[in-house]
């Protein structure tokens, strides 16, 4: 939960909904992870930073170490934190957002409270995903040297998880989906009920204000990619396309705004240099969300080259609101 350097659109949308509900007079309390970057934001509602992410890929300890050392104790603590907050705050609704990294026993504890409605907001495919530790132990080791050690440990760990009753089946009785694609995909698998509804992301037109735009004509066309710089976002495809456009003589410039794994970013930067695109393609680090409307106004086209089934991208909706042309793949909610 903000302030945080992780979470991106899911986190931002959760904050906007919590702020919006509080502004309308509803009583809000947030239970979230201990992750925080920067000083706490002053809010009209409490934010309880008590939960640990399992496994925490940024914590400096391996997932195997986190699994065998203190995991069950942390799970019990998470349930205790939730139970204590429910008793103190006495909510009518527990509203679960991006729950990847939270122990499923915590979500089950919320669902088991029959005196409280538990609702999920899905801007992803949580019901399809196994427990994070199950996924970790089932995945092949990345380093060859780790293979000999991980295989016997994986058998032990998966047996332990089975004895613990995992994977834990969740009911998902009340569900909001971000797009019809997400809803239809999960309903078709029987993972969420037919009663699940779709509520699209809202875009504040007072912030992302439409403006009179003039196509650059014979001038330079300014293109933007914004978000996580990861392979399944298809950024390498955009680089390849700009190599072709550059050779054709079309005047286009590209800004890649965001961050991602260092090896993938380095690979993209090397491709730009090798193709002679250093005057055409600019890499920029992430910016605060408040700066995005101005950045969008400085461009003509937003590119959304996602290779995976994107639930629905906020950047696409915001760019359309501002008046950019959006060019993208037809995957998922897009």
C-alpha cells in the first residue's frame, strides 16, 4: 500500500478506491504488508502494516529459507492480525485486493467469518494461481548447482504442504472483476461464480484531461511505452518495430518509461545501441503518478505490446482519456 515502489496499477487503484470510500463518509481501515518506501502518508483512516509477503523476493533470504524457517508462525500471526482487527474495527465487509504473496490461510480466515461479507477485486488471475510456495517448489531451479539440493527439498516441502491441507480451496463467493475477459475466463473454469460482476477502472477526467490535439503531420511522431519493463510486456517487439521504422525513414521517437529486471533492461539497451537507435529510443525511470498526465500530453501514441493476457491496462485507458492514439495487441481485456 502506498507509499511503495512496488504494486503499480493494482496498488494505485486500491488506494483510489479506499480514498474515495473514505471521502464519501464510509469508515475504512487497511491491513497490508510491512513494505513501505518513504514516510507514512497522512490519511483519514488507519493503515496497519503488519503482514509479511510470502515469499519476499526482495528480503535478501532465499524462498527455501523462508519456507523452512518461521513460515507457519508467520501464517498464524497474519491470521491473528486479521482477527484482532476484525474484533476491534467490526467491519461489514472485508475487501480483498491483490492477494498474491499473502498466505491463503489468511484469505480463508476472512471467508470463514459468516458475520462479515468477504469480497474480492480481481484485476488479475489469483484464483488460477497456486500458493506461492507450491509454485516455487514445483518450478525447476534456475541455477544448475542448485538442482541437486532443490529436488530432495522440493519433495519434502510439497509433502509438508499437502499435510497442511494445501493448496487451500477458496470460495470466492463475492467477486468484482476489472474486465469481462477476466470474468469470463475465471467463470469458464468454475473458479468464480456466475454472480461475479465487472466494474471497469475509473479514470479521473479532471486529472487525465482531454485536450485538443493535432497530428504531427510531417513532424516527428512521439510514441510512449509506460509500465513494467518485463518480457511479457513485449517491449522487445517495440524495439524491433522501431528498427524497421527507422530504416524506412519515418520520423518517430520512442520513450520507454518504467523499470524492470536489470538483465532484460540491459538486453533492450544493447539492442538499441546495436541497431543505431540511440537518437530514437530514450529510456526513462518511473515517475510519480502525478506526473503521468503531463507526460501523456507530450506524446502522440501509446504503445501497449503485451504478449500475455493483460486483464486491462490503466495506461491504455488514461492515454485514451487524454486523447492519444493507442496501438496494442488484442490480448486479454485489451
